C-alpha cells in the first residue's frame, strides 16, 4: 500500500511539472505577443510623428 501511494505521488508530481511547463510556455507566448504588439504600436507612433508611414497629411 505504501509503495503504490508513493508511486502515485511521484506520478502526480511529474504531471504537475508538465502542466507547469505548459503553462509557462503559454505565458511566454502571450508575453511575446504583447511585446510584438507594443513594438508595432511604437513603429506606428514614430511613423506618425516623423511623417513617414501610411498616414501622410499633405496639405498645400
């Protein structure tokens, strides 16, 4: 009985480790998306400030 409970505890620990690793991978992917989005927004703001980009206001 003690052996099986020990085995079950060990197996559960491995499962939890896998779950934690997967959660960390998902979190890293989400962070990467946020960073990429922030970089894109920064590029757009810079383009608007410098007048280089898709939104050009040319009045003459």
